[in-house]
């Protein structure tokens, strides 16, 4: 299936908050760079549409983990959190965060195909994500925590929730890592047989 088909399939899983979700998604698709934004300036999926590709992947991975580990968590929560966890990477409506880089040296030497919009009002990406989403979609406490702390303990400011993460937060964190570092990078999922021989 194409990214667009996978994206549409995920959107159809939001049922209980469909009205609010549809209003948010319509605004997001029409007034922001959501469908064309890269996922980063130079790291994973720094290409047009990279953010949507990453977000779809995270939501799908969360649904797979949920099925095995925590079927008590709703599919809807996994879709909202997974699909929108990085919503802040679009910047704000009418003010994209990522702009095409026109600096040839940065493109060639650093691989920075995009740059940060110098006119954006700075705030943490997870905080911006939560800010944008909560204006439109009512969130549970667990969903809010999962969006705000999905980067886990890789972000120093997230240490305040260490060992107090809700299951949804842990699902979001692992799904984000797995999607970015295994699926997107195409890393093989196999054990290193030599590792055990060396012990």
C-alpha cells in the first residue's frame, strides 16, 4: 500500500472523536506543511513527505505493539498519538518549521537539505505538538503524556517522568525508535551469532 492509502486507513480508525479529529486533520492538511514536510533537516527522512511517512510508520508500529502487549489501550489512542506525536515539526499554520536549504555548502558538507525557519517562535517540538493537537482534539491524560514525552529519556527534560511513564507513553517511545532506527534505516533484524561466540 502507498503512504497515502496507509494514512487514510489510519484516519478511519478514529471513531469516538471523529468530528474533532476530522476538523484538525482538515486544517492540518490545508493550512500547514503536514503532507510535504520532511521529518528532519538532515537525519531521518529529510525529504519531502518524510514527516508523514514517519508518522504513519509510528502509528502502525504502535498498533502492532498494542495488539501483542496492551490490547486494553484503544486503537484510536494509538492512532492519535502515533500519527500526531511529531505534529510540532510542521511549525504553525501558515508558518512552516522546515524550509528548503539554499546554502550549497550545508547541503553538500552537512547533508542539510532543509533548514529551520528563522521566524518561528521557538518551543520544544513535543510541546508544540501537544499545543496544536489539544486545541482541536480532547486528549486523555495518558495521551497527553505520550505526546509530550514520546522521546523518552533521550531528552534530559523528560527525566521528570522517569519510571512514571504510562503504558501508552512507552508504546509511543518504542514505536518511534523502532520506526526511525530499524524500519526507516533498513537495519537488519537478526541476532549477531558472533556476539555469543565471543562471550
